[in-house]
């Protein structure tokens, strides 16, 4: 039993709570469910970048292009939903969209940090119990 490890796992638990809180705040502010899913796609390019720089993974050029297209489509859909041609605000609230993007970003950071914390040398059940307590 290592005493420093539970503190790191608890930090990941707090990040998971932030993810849920931001997601529910976005729902409370009235984001459309389809837009919520589209903005959640921010998770994919962010995980690609964090995986490249923090986890030292290598990706093919086709993967970078595909993720770029996915990200551009998500952001375009989000921005088109907030404004109509007449200039009046309609659709989802911009704050709700930002809460969704923040929720996806914190979730991505949480998953990368957790992947670094859970080393392969520790047995699965020890990792699972640490996560259940954290």
C-alpha cells in the first residue's frame, strides 16, 4: 500500500466530478442533446494531442487529418446553432456550449492522467480498488 497513490487517485475522482458537474450545468442551461454530443467530440482531438505529447504516442498523418475534420465539423455545428441569419440569438446558449467543451476537456485530461497513474506492473484488482475508493 502506497500512501501517495490514493491522493493522486482522489485528484482523478475530483476531475471526474467536475466533468459531471459541467455536463449537468450545460444540460441545465438548455443545450440541445444533438449539440451536446457534437461538442463532446472535442474529446477526440484533445486526446490525440495529449496522447502525443504526454504519453509519447505516434499517430499516422491520416489520423491527424480525420480528427481535424471531426473537430472542425463539431465547432461549426456549435456556432451555427447559436446564431440565425437575422442576427437574433436562438438555439443553445453559448455558455452551455462552453460548459460542454470544458466537460469534454476535463474528461480527456482525466483519462490521460489516469492512464499514466495506472501502471501495468500493478495487478488489475489493486487498480480497481484504488479507483473505487478514489
